[in-house]
C-alpha cells in the first residue's frame, strides 16, 4: 500500500484520463440533454450559492466541465481547473460548441494558485467526488482560501463520509471504520458511469476524510463557516439499498431510518 500511496497522483491521473471519453458517451452524464439545456447543478447548490451573475468562480477538479459551464450559463465568469489534460480539452471543446465563455486550465488542484497566476475569485466551488482523491485536506483548504477574494465564499457539496461506512445490501450495518481515512487502494475495470466499460488503468488511491477533518481544515484556513448542511439524498446508486425517486434522486426506502448521504458547506473569507 505504501508504494501505491506514493504513486497516488500518477495512478489517479491515468485512471481519469482514460475515463474522460467513456464518461462523455455514457448515459449517466446525458450529454445530449446537457447540450440542449446546460444545467447539471443540484437544486440545493444553486439555492445555497445564490445569484452568480457577474461573479468570478473557479471550479476545482472540474472534470470535463459540465458543472463549470452550468455556472457560466447562470451568469458567472468561470474558470475550470483539473489535472487531466483530456478532461480540460473536452471541457474547452464543449464550451466552444455551446458558445459559452469559459476558461479551462490543466493543473493539479494543489497548484491552482500558481496556475491562475495569483488571481482571486468571488467563489471557489468544488463538488461531489472531489475530496476523496486528495491526501491532504488542510492543504486543499489553504489553496481555496488563497484563491478567494476578500468577502468571497468557498462552496463545497460532497458525498457524506458516513454513508460509505455502511453495508451495501441494506445500508443499515456499519461495516467500515469511520475514522480510518486511508489511503485506500481501489481497483477493477469500468467506472461508476459505465460499469461494463473496458478499461486498462484501474488502480486508484483514495481517502475517506471525516466530516470533522473537512470542517476543521476549512476553519483552520481562516475561513468563517456560514453553514454545514446534511442531506438525506444522493445522486447515484451509491449502494444497492437505495431507491430512485424523482429524476436522479436516491434515498433509503420509505420507513427506513434516514442518514446523511450528502452535505454542503459554505465558508467565507472575512
């Protein structure tokens, strides 16, 4: 594991580079629907971030830019950043195709400040499935704080770490150690967007950061936390015990005890 952990960036980048074209063609991402209506944001995200018209926004770990372009379509001046060259190339191509003004940069998230040459933003945005790929959340939070303009806000929406300690079949039994944050090696072909996809780069290294780790890192970076909200739904079949509701909403079956499946944090630079 130590050898794999030392190669986390190399392994994870190869994994994501290979999956960009798969994701672009996967029903999970519904790119045809997105092209017709470029809005992939969740309702609570847009409500909690508020009006972005005329505001500058940087999206960290943006993949191929669907959410980035969704903010741009709502009036933000956007920059998307990701360490995967194929993802950034696809994002730039998509922006041109849709006629949406957006800037996309290839860089490691820890190098974001130098990548934007010290520019600051009204909003730093990160969302679902971002933090688990990073070993050092305090460093990530410090980068986010440095990217923020005075009175700017960090907005994070993520999968709740507690939801991953439960068993897959029923979602009612704790089967993993919540406080074991990793690193953890994962493997296997395919991807969450297309489990049957043929892939070669299948080794990854991930971390399960507890909620206290994330909150403490953001506070430790000097940001004032305005709220932490936990939500009882998620946006894909994280485990077999979940049921699909309206649209792409998944919850535990009616009558089952509710647990947090996602969460959101807004923090501000004072």
